[in-house]
C-alpha cells in the first residue's frame, strides 16, 4: 500500500482505485508519485510540503535538511504501478515534480533535491 494511505486508513488506496475502475469506463490516473528525498513516499504527491513559502507566494527555503533518495522514489512508483496493474487501471502518468520556477543558491533548478540539501538562511 502507498505509505500516504496505509498508516491512517489501511487499504483505502487500493479500495478507492478498485471502486473507480469498477465503473466500467476507461480509468486513468493522471498524476502519481513522490519527490526524490528520503521520507517523500510518506507525503505522496505532497512533496511541496517541505518548502516554506513567503507572503508573496515565492519559495523561501526548505523546512529542514533532506537527503536525495531516488531509490525510495522508484520503490514508491513500483508499489503504485503494481496496484494500478492489479486493479485494472487503463493508463497512469507519473508526475515529474519539476519546478523550474524555484531558485536555489542563485541559480534555477527544479524542486527535486540535490545532495546534500539543507535550509537556506
């Protein structure tokens, strides 16, 4: 089960997918996945929760120190793809989580993490 649903509500994710597929119309998951830092799978598609935003709507800094973890991201994608396949999802699109509007250390880059990463002052 995806971590974002397995702890608080066991089996809710798989059950939810199953009920949507049961409607007998083609079903597509249009975005799924997680960002590339350790612990991101627990946030699911809410990897942006680690970003502190200013009053002007621009990213200010991260809320802690994070370690890049592509293995966790890949495992999470695999878990979800296995569920989608087993439950009969017709199509699924991975979210790239690319945020080229975010700046770091004076240069543009996506919100995906580089190693090591810590909050900026």
